[in-house]
C-alpha cells in the first residue's frame, strides 16, 4: 500500500478532551460529547475521594465499549435479554506506574432461549472487530473473558 494511502487512513476523526483541576487532585473532564466526568483520588494523596479514579475509567470504558457492541449484535440477531452486565476484574503491577497487567471480563446474560453460539459470536466480534478500547489495550494488557447465561423466569425483555 502506498505511503500516502496509509497516511490518509491513519488520521481518522480527531477527538478532543478538556481536563480541569478543581482542587488538589480532583479533576473534571469533558470530551466532544460535552458530558462532564469527575475524577479524583483518595484523601491521603490530596484528593477529595469525590470521583472515579482515572485508572478505573479504563475498566468502565472497556466494559461499556464491549457491552454496547454485544448488545447491538445480539439485538440484530433478535436475542431478547432481560438483563445484561459485565463484571470486570483487573490485576495491577506491584510497582509504579502500577499498570493493569490483566483484565478479565465476565459477561452475564439473563433471558429466555439465549443461545451460547450467539453470545460467543457477539463477544468475539466485539473483541476482534468493533471495540476500539479493547483494540487499544490489547497490545499491553492480557484481556480474557468468560460468560454465563442465566435463565429468566417471567421477566419482560430489556428494550
């Protein structure tokens, strides 16, 4: 592929973020979507313990990115879910900068007639094709997953 084609493809859309100190290590941030998020640290490090830790936001971003993919894919397959959640656990390095060394995502589906093949395919497509957060982390963090399907009894499907 010619260099000029590679360069054009790699630019994509430019995203912006603003992070503003509130006090100590308490920060407010917003991106192009214009929604503010509070980030903070514990009081012993100068924080107010009033917001999510920055590293925790990475877990939330991974879970919500993958979750929205999986829900969308299952909806296209006409899989009705009564409930869906992802439980994420991460291990960190013992020494600074204490990066995540591994992340495990446990997908929990509740519904009638939810087929394992549909769930597995939705998770696979999210991990390998659609979730940008997963793609960004993949080279530096071991990401694993599991899932379980819980039968729903007399519950209305989630829209």
